[in-house]
C-alpha cells in the first residue's frame, strides 16, 4: 500500500523558502540526493518518522502541522 502525504509536501516548501534554504542545502542536511528531496517537496515519496521529527524541529513547527493534521504551527 502506498500512502503519500500531500499536506506534508505543501507545507515543507514554504517553510524551506521562508528560511531561505535551497533544495540542495536541504538534501545535504537530510543526507539525501537533491532529486530525492525534490520528490519529497512534490509529494512523490513518503519520509520516515525520524525525518518528520527532524524537519519539525528544524522549522520550529509541530510534526502534526507538517503532516497536515492541524493548522496550528506550534
């Protein structure tokens, strides 16, 4: 079964841009290729829970916000 979280993809890109970080820099931060990171932003791949937690901490938002489970960032 393949479940992709489009809400996650929709939230990561604006957060990245607000921090003025490139996709390449994010890929380096996550230790993945730039192409893989692009797939994350396009909603074409799922990410492990540890990555969701890391990104939530990095962007200063809750994991629930990243996952689209709440509109409240904190």
